[in-house]
C-alpha cells in the first residue's frame, strides 16, 4: 500500500512532467523570458547604483556588495514565484469564476495541494540563474563561506512559504469577491520593495514591510543570514511566521469552501 506522502510525490511528478512537456512546445518563449529577465536585472542594478553613486552614500550598514546579495535573493525569489506561484495561484480566481473548481473538489486529493502545485513553468529559470549568479558574484567579493550559503536556504525557504501563504489566502478570497486579480498584483507590487535592504526605507515603511506585509523576511533576513550577521530572534520569528501562515492557509481554505456555491447548484 502506497503511503499518502509517496502518493502525493507521485502525483506531483506527474503534474510537473506533463506541464513541462506542454510548455517546451514553445521553446522560443524561454529565450524571450531570458531576455526579459536580463532586462529586469539590468534595470534593478541601475536603480541600485543610483543610490551608491553618491559620494560616500550607502544604505546604513550595507555595502554595495551586500546590497547585491539582497538583490540576488530577490531575483531568485522572483524566479521561483514565476515558476511555481504565478501559474498556479493566479488561476484560483479563474477556477471560481468559471466553475471548474467543482471538478477539483471532486478529486481524491487535497484541493489546496492541487491548486498550489498543478503546473510549473520553466520561464522562471532565467531569473533563478541570474539571481544565483549575482549572489555568487557578491559572495566572492565578500568571502562568504559555503556554510553560510547553506544556512541562508533556511530563511529563504521560510520567505517562500510566507509569500505562498499570503498569495494563496488572497486567491481564496475570490470565493466571496470572484474577481480580485488586482489584489494579487498589489501584493506583487509590495514584494518589489524586497529588492533593497529594509533599511533603505523610512522607519514607518520598515514597520509596514516587517509586521504588516513581511517583505523583510523574504529577502533581508536571508541576506543577513548569508552574511552571518542575522539575529537569531529574527530567524526564529521568520520560521514561526511561515508555519503560522501556512496553517492559516489550510484552515482559511476550509472556511472559505463553506461559502462556495458550485456551478451546478
């Protein structure tokens, strides 16, 4: 008898192999995605350089190379979002609007798992590669140890879970409001603030991007961990926040389904 975890792994493998096979029919899109990602990275580097071109100016406590680490992590996270979150979570609204959520709810697996992992897009790969390249380039100049790279994967994972949870909860509200495409775009706009260290913003903004929309946990905390200067309470807070939000997605989705009216009813 196949264990539930192994069964979900097999389902996930089937989902992703099918999705990648379908996407690779349009291989020219990969080069367009790579060109677009390169353009975005160049624009981000140019924007960051405007702050550091001023004589003697830096983000408080962050050198140019350290700020590059934050930008690299942001670019990497952006690629992960493009591959895993955008093609899945943005479709929740469509499933509710078109009534196809009915068919998902009838399947013998978790509907949240299905909605969150059904497809994967390879078009986020260029952002991931460019992000890693920027991190390694800055890391060589900062003499970052391999162990520090590995440690930073922990808060980076927490950050991805936080982003997923916020995105899924917003998508789930479509059961009440149906058309909320702009809300998820607003979230993506807030996440853009993560391309710079959190100290780049005024105190009121830092409070907002830490305790309201936890952008600082997405990029700044992983960067601080990589630079071996994170405060452990912040790392523990990132883990607790990620776990708490992940649990919230489960219970909020179950709560939202109580108000779902199927297309056939």
